C-alpha cells in the first residue's frame, strides 16, 4: 500500500495515497459560523468549495496552529482539505508493517525504520462527515 506521510504537532501520520486528490499550500479561509470546532472554514480549490479540517483537532485532540499545507481528500463523494503542518513523502508500506490500534480501525500504526507512524484510515473521515 502507498501512503502519504505528513506532520501534525511534531508527529508523523500517514494516509492511504488513493484517498489523496491533491496537496495545496494553505490559502485564505472563509469562516463558517456555528460549524464544528474542528472545521477551520471553507476554501476554494480548483473552482470548488471545500471544508478545511484542522488535523490537530481530529488526530491529537488539540488544534494545531502551524498549518501550512492542505491535503485534499476524496471520501465517499465528499471532498475535505485536511490542514497539516507539513507534507513529507510518499512511501510503499508492506501490509505486515501495519498494526490496528483500535477496534474501529480508525487509526493504525506503521513501523518505519524504528519509528511509529500513525495511519489515518477512511473510517475516521466517515465520523467527521456525520
């Protein structure tokens, strides 16, 4: 499986590359009153309006303030821009390197060269879209 490695609050995370549509630099946001607290606002990407999600809020429980990149994700006919600190690399990961952390399979870990990387799965985005 190929994954995109990105940084949030000093930790490495990964997302399956087949979920990623594009990577953009952070741009201006339109704040939406009364939106969920993990939604930073809306942005225009390639002619479409996309909600921007603070990756720190959903992955660590603490909103990140160093957000520089947007990972545009396509999930079940919806697009999201995941605001992250930085994007690192695309890697090929063998299935035996992935370990499930919780029963919901929202988060797993990958062992990469003596380092743990959290793997964010599509199930986490299913929760966000509700």
